[in-house]
């Protein structure tokens, strides 16, 4: 199976995963479509597009190890969840590398003011 064919099957799998996520949102909203503002709607489309692209990329990358369309489809379905699981322990903070030294200096100045 070539990378383009595997990528298309991965895209189909990513689409299936996105549709399942959409149906879960509909169930959570009491069987109505979730009402979203323009910005939230665009954000949802972005998240779905990333999932589709990720499914296609993973399946295309593994195309040489596949014997048919079913493994490519399954990789497309699982790719977004797999990457989300891998990134679950990644912590993003707002501090910049130089901020730690600045905070230490400010903390020392506050301690000196309290002691003085």
C-alpha cells in the first residue's frame, strides 16, 4: 500500500473519530447541536482539521508496514487519541526562562525589606 492510499484511509479514520466526538457533543447537549459563537465554531473546526491531518500523516508514515486499508483506517481513528495521551503529561506554564531569576531577585528584595 502506498503512502497516498494509506493517507486517504487514515483521513477516513480521522473523519470517523471526529464524527464520534461530534455525536458525543450532541448527546451531552441533550440531543441538540451545541450552540457556539463564531470563534468557538472556528476553534472546533480547527481541532477537527488537526485530527484529520494527524490521522492521514500517521497512516501515510506507516504505509510500508501495512497490508491493507483496515490498519490504515484504524491508525487514522486512533492517532488523535494516541497523541493526546502522549501529551497528557506535558505541562505548559506562562513563565519565561528569564522570569525565574527575576522572581528570585524580587523575593530577596522583599525578604531584605521585611528584615530591615
